[in-house]
C-alpha cells in the first residue's frame, strides 16, 4: 500500500506521531536529509527500518531526540559532550556516546554496541514530530541502503513509497548533507563522518579531533562508514578535467570543460554550502540510462567540501 502523504500542520504531525507510536515507519524532513523514522525503543520498529531499507544490521542507526535533556536519558554525557550539545544542538551534529545502563533504545538500533548515536535536529517539523511522539525516533536516511540520500519528499516516495506508512513533506532540506558524527565515547574525540557541521567549527569548541582514514568496517560505529554508499546507478568519476564520451557532469565553480552531454550545477559561484544543498538532488537528476557515467569537477577539501568529497568518494567506490 502506498505511503500516506502528510503535511507539516499540527493535525498531520499528530497523525504521524500516532503511526510511530503504533510501530509504523514514517519518513520526515530534517535540516540535513529526510529520515526514515521508527520508534527507537521498539525493537520490531527498528527491525522494520532495516528491512525497508535493505540495510545491513551491523550498521548502527542515529536516534533523534527533542532536546539535550531528553538525550541525556539514554547516554552518558561528559564535559565535552555537554559543551558541544549546548553549542551545536539543535543542528547537524550526531554524538556517539556511552550507552546508559538503563538505556531504553533498542540494542538493534546501536548494532549491539556499547554506544548510542544521538542527534537533536533543527527542522521545526522534526522537532514537532519528536515532541508529539514522546519517544526517541531512530531515523537513517529515507532511501534504499547504499543509494543517494533523499532531500525532498519526492525522493523518498521514489525509493520507499511502497514500504512505509507515511511521508511528511516539509519541502527541500536546507543543508542537504547528513550530520557530522563525532565519537566522544573514548578519551580522544574522533570524527566518524564529516557532515553538515564543519569539523573546524567543532575543534574551535573542544580542541583537536582525530581524523582517521575511514574505510569499510565489519562493525562500524556510525552510519556512513561503509566504503560504498550514497551511490547512483551510473559509474561516478571524480576530479574530472576533461569529458569522456557520453558523460554528464556535476559542475562546481568555473565553467566545466566542453564535451559533456549534460550539466548539473552544484554551485556556479563556488559556494560550498550551495553545493552541499544541491549534491544529492543533482546526482539523482543525472542518474539516467542515456548517460555513460557521471563526472564530477574537483571540490575543495575544506569546510563543507570535506563532507561533499566524503560522499562523492563513497558514491564512486567499487560496489558489492
């Protein structure tokens, strides 16, 4: 049965909350990307998220909370965690923290680890839904596992429209990249996934953050750590300086080289925030069988550019 279309008005938010409380799955907007939500305290609902996405169960989920006080009911916050939560929540930051002994988030949501991944989203519809539901909502991106993340309700319907109960349409996502994931479960903070909050901004608050080389892991501690992820159907070629036959191009900054069959602009002015917001929608727009591949012009490796390049490298990685 196709997913019900819901708006962000109060009656529809209340209807979405009732579905979640009954163990159903509801897609909803955040400032980063659309999430596929289920009651994080209900193991059956969490299992349904993995089934709907075709997601490996060793790949943990982020649980969304209404505020930092609610998050503190499920994880152990040290001084660093309290500082970054006060500074950056609500917002595009996920914290990986030690799981409290009395944590009610289903173990499956954390892939059986001794940590939980928590976020307080900034989107008003997401906040209203969390408040109405009264429970943490586990919510990976609302797409099939490994595919391009959704930044509009139409993207969600194309990916999961027959697999979930409802879609809350809040318009295009403002940031367009998933949250930054910061692991504070050990002595030294570790960047697990670059995202919508630049790591340089975090370091200005808590000091140096380790940036390990992140590859596929048998037991990843965060979403977005698999080597192949965010992938279109077509091959993706990075740092393109010339066109190959039949290619379309994701263009950034200066005019692209001639010879591409079609151009989708990330940002004509070289604005990284604009490029981030356009990335997933542009990839979807070019993922068509009449092209041989998608080429991507070089993106600077700083600020939001680090997160954009992370997504592009994973999208271009060999696929299983």
